[in-house]
C-alpha cells in the first residue's frame, strides 16, 4: 500500500506537504489534495490563523497523529499560507509514510 502523498527523506528528516483549512468546525485530517509531487495532506484546523495559533495547532495535531514529539515537527515553509511544507525530524520517510497511511480517512482525494 502506498501513501497518497509523497514523503521525502531529507538530511533534516521526512518532508511532506500539508494544505490547511483554518477556522473549521473541528480539527481533523480530511483527505488528500493534488497529484504527484504536489499532493498534500488536507488538514482542517479549528484554530484561527491569528498570531500563529493555526500553525501551533497544526504542529500539535500532527505530533499527536504521527506519534512523535511536538519539537520534532517543523513548518519549514508556508508559515503564512494554507500550503505548508512539514519536516518531521528524526524520522525516515518510510516511517512517516506508514503513519500517514494509517491516519488517512477513507475520504476520497479531492482537487482544488
């Protein structure tokens, strides 16, 4: 089984894309979006995009969902955008890919 989103090994850890929707009714993974190298994990966040609250909520949610420490999750680009590049320090792409596959809902992939 392969993950619908690409997770890449870098010298800093495993890297992947996330597309966030702040101010949602609840925080949850809602599926994937895009194709190929630009495919991203879709995450709905209850937090608003004010004063970094959505970014903090995303880091906390991903750490809990992937079973890693909050300090291991970093937003390396897209701090002020909906599309963000995430790195999980100290984890290999295969590990993160397997974790993402387990937490992906059975929701269909959507296109924006």
